[in-house]
C-alpha cells in the first residue's frame, strides 16, 4: 500500500501557473497508473489527468493543452504542471492510484 501526499497549491491570478507535487511513501516504479483528481466547491470530484508507468498521459478535455502530468519514478513523485489557469480551475487537487486512499489534497485558487 502506498500513501500519497500532495503539495504546491496556492493562490494564483488567471493566466498564471502552478506546479503540484505528489510524494509517495514507497516506490511507484511498479504502479502502472497514477492520476490527479480535483473537486471544486459544490461539485463532484473529477479526474483531471492520468499517466502510465511508461509515461503516456491522458487529460480531461477541460485541461487539455494547459496541464501536463509527469512522473519521476526514481524520486517516487508525480507532478502536475498547470499553465494558463482559469477561475474554473479552482479546486482541491488530489493525487491517486488504485492502491492508495484519498489524502488531504492541496488547494488551488485562481482569482484576480
């Protein structure tokens, strides 16, 4: 079982950028699929992006072209680079894999 801890959230203006990090308590080398979810106020939690062990990404249509998911298996860390941020990106962001439970998440607020 792997425990995941998210960090890197904060307050940013529209059009700005943030990079989120997800640190794993153990090796992620053998974990095939890692992903990022988000939950906005009053909304259901939604899948934002996934990445395979080999580095193949997939994105929700709402973030495609703006967000980039990556992983560094040697550092046991997954990243989410968020560019051209919009107010509708405001949410708590969670890192997830099937073998891990939900953590605390990290708050991202996009506002002028």
